C-alpha cells in the first residue's frame, strides 16, 4: 500500500459541510485543519492501494479540488544517491 498525503482546500462557505461529511465518513480523526487560522484546507495521510482510492477519503463536495500526493521515505543511501545525481 502507498502512503498518500491528501490536501482538501475549500472555502468558508463549504467548511462546515465538508467537516461534517468527513466526520460522517469516519475520517475526521485522520484530518488536520487550518480553518481556524483562516486557511480553509484539510490535510490527511492515509494508506491506499492507489491515488484513486485515496481520493475517496475526500467528500464529493471538494473531491475534484483535492490533491493526492504519494509519499516515500528515503533511506540514508537513497538520499545520498539522489544528492549525487
């Protein structure tokens, strides 16, 4: 499985609806929110088989605007190799 970062931007109009839908889908504890700081976006890291599956964590109201980024961790050797070339 891949680890994916999900970024779910939204506006203040959709904020309450989005948070409520994330809660009802069972993913509220996976998300961190910037809304109270005036940054209407939610972020989560989930495990999924692929990007399409990870995107299903995001309610349909903002799903098309969400970004899903596959995350990787580098070993010290991999990091050194990337720096060389």
